């Protein structure tokens, strides 16, 4: 039986209840903006932590511990007296009855903010979804790290040079910031860690291949920074394959539309994202990338009490005919605007349209190298890397997490080592299956 707290009628509470689905950047921004408003806030999330996903690739490549980029939601909400938390999976919304359907029972709302984020977009290709690895949460990042380390262990014991070469080939599909950062991190893992941990392996045989379907990487960056990033990756030893669309995948590699293939036991799919699966369950109009179409005020066209923000929201305006990008700054500003519009409704005032203040973009390519485009300033190399370090460090939630990440970065920088090289977090059955795939 559902808790009475979850099924209370919207007319009963002394103050309106705002339910927020998702504890990502947008959801937490909305909580902060509503902290002093005359409302009761209930934040629902399927995990009990907020994850700083821009650093997820460092967990996947043994650079950071998972707990370094995650922070308990309840600890974040302590400072907000009008906010509470529910750990549950949201499966749908009954808009007519104003109920959020969750694994803990129905939750009533007066206003609803949907900020459930995004997931990997495999573009309907079941083979790619089955045989490649995504990287959208801590579980996937840990699974990728375990897989990479298992590949090295098997390569150390493999006598067949062709098979060993496939085990030491790491392919990344997608030339966006995630793909570029992951490719650079793989090279540094090989160069600074694998060559010392596995002296029996010839690391010259190891390959990192970045595959992009279009003619350039980092499509949202200026052409000069695209060229700088490409040059840096190639100097590091990354094989960058442009104009190479993927046709399919199998347990041992990728096939391409030109008829060629790449044998690789590790294939990471970073070629696209789409709205969270919750978007499909809402029964509302979806735009490109399975994102919910919203009004300029961030509400559903037919329900001004329901807001959709962040990666889930499809709203054109960034450029003519182009929706706002699925990045943290957009989610944060949308969360703040949704909160302001809820307060405006409560006060019988008109809502305001969303206006994005672009604070720029950046991507790291590897040790002492990055690209930065912000406020008309375009940098590459060490200055951009220093800026990237500062911005990401300060954006982490909690002093403890900042201290852990800073210590890990300092240790890696001065020692050329990485301390998180443990194969754990998987059950014996899952590890046995992984080993069987590698042997197949």
C-alpha cells in the first residue's frame, strides 16, 4: 500500500507541492531556486546520489573512484527546509489526475518538473546496442573499466598475436566531447599504466581508434579548435577515422558502410544521446532525439503545470531550427527558469520564456591539452586545460569530492600513474560471462 504522504490530494497541502523528477543538474537547480518559495518540494530519483557525469570517462579509464563524482542527494537537500527526497523509479505520469506513477506508488503534485535526463542513442540498431558499451551512468562506467582491465589480463595470457591485437584495440564511436575525451584517456591509460602493469605486452600493438561519421570532430566548436584537437589526438597516437559511418557491430568488432571492419574487443558508443525512456511513456509529442516538445516557457503545450527541462526538453532557439544542446549549463538555466515560472503562476503573474546565456564550451584531450571556446575567447593547449580543470573542479558538489578529485589529479599528473585499477563491482556470474565473450 502506498504511503499516505505520496497519495495526498493536491488540494489538501497548505502549500503547493512541486514534484521534481531527476536529481541531475536541472533538477537540483530547480530545488535551489525554489528553496525560499512558498512550496513543498519533493525530489524523486532512481538513485540516491547526484552524479557529475562530465567526469564519468575518468571513472571508466581508472582515473577516479566512482564516489569522487557522486554525492548523496539527501546530503544536498539538508540545506533546503522545504525539500524532501523519494528514492523511486518513475514509470509514467497521469496528467488528468496529477499523479506521478512510481515504483513506490503514485505521487500527487500541483506542479511537476520532469528532468530525467538522457540515455545512449543507438538509433534503433539492435546489434550496436547489444555489442557496444555505453557510458551514461556510474554502473556503465565501472562496467567499461572492468572490461578494459579484463582485456589487458586476457591479452597478457594470449598467445595468438591476432587475438591479442584485438584485445588491445579500443574503439570509440563518436567525435563529440565525450568521444574525444575518452580516446585521449585511453591513450594515457596505455602509455602510463598498461605498459608498466603488463611488461609482457608490447604496447606498440595497442590501438585507440576514434570513429566519426562526419568530416570533423567536435562539431559544435569553431573550425580552428577542431583542427587543434584533431592534431593533438593524432600526435598522441589516436587513429582518427573521419567520414566513417558504422553499419553494424558484433562480439568482436565493428563493420562500416564502406565494407571494411575493425576487430576490437572494446567498443564504446558515444555517437549520440536521446531523451530518457520516461519521455516515451508520457504519451506527448516528441521532437528529434526522443525529447519532449515544450513551449518557450518550458511547459507542455497542453498543460502549463508540467515543465520539462534539460536533456528531456526539445526547444528550438539555440540556433535557427536547432534545439538547445543537451549539456549541463542548459539544464541548470532551464531548472532555474522553470522554478521562476512556477512562482509566477502561484503569484498569478505571467510566465517568462526561457533565454539561454551561453557560457561557452570546453573539452579536454589529454594531459595538459584541451580546447576552450567561451565569451569570444578561443584557447587550446595548456591554458585551456588549466581552465578545464578549474571549471570542473569547482562544479563538483561538496568539498570532499573536490578534495578527492584534486588529489587524484595531482597524483596522476606527478606520478603518471592511476590508482583505481581494480576489477570489482561485478558478480561472479557477470564476470564469467564477460570472460566467455572475450574468449569466444
